[in-house]
C-alpha cells in the first residue's frame, strides 16, 4: 500500500441494483478494512447503497471493483463513483445506520 499523501484520494460511490437485505454494507466494510481504507457505507431510501472511502487511489480502484461484484445474493447493476478531495479524517471504516 502506498500511503504517500499526494496519492491519498476519496471516492463516493452509489451502488444500484439488488443491494439491500443481502449483507452488502457489511461486505463493503470488510472490503474497505481489508484494504486499510477509512470511510463509511449506508443504505439509501431508494434501495441503493452509498459508500465513501479514503486511501491510496490504487486501493480505491480495487474497492470499486469489489463493489461492482458485491456479495453472494446481490445483483449490482451499476456503480457510480465520484472522486473527491481527501478529507484527512482519521477513522476506521464503519456502517452508518442512521444520520
């Protein structure tokens, strides 16, 4: 993992398809933690899942690939990533239940 500050980025991804009720948030958290990313994941009212992750770009690309596959039982139709500036927040990856 390359943790050069210039290489740290943030991505927000909206995942569409059959992604709620299939363990998608916990799958996402496991993938992010395995890659050493910080951020969060939550269900959205429209049935999609939203995730934000921060870390080295190479790891974020692997993370997005994992989201496109999803866990067994999910059907991912689309992943819409939006690249953002790194926030520098120092926290682990977590599941957000309520805002």
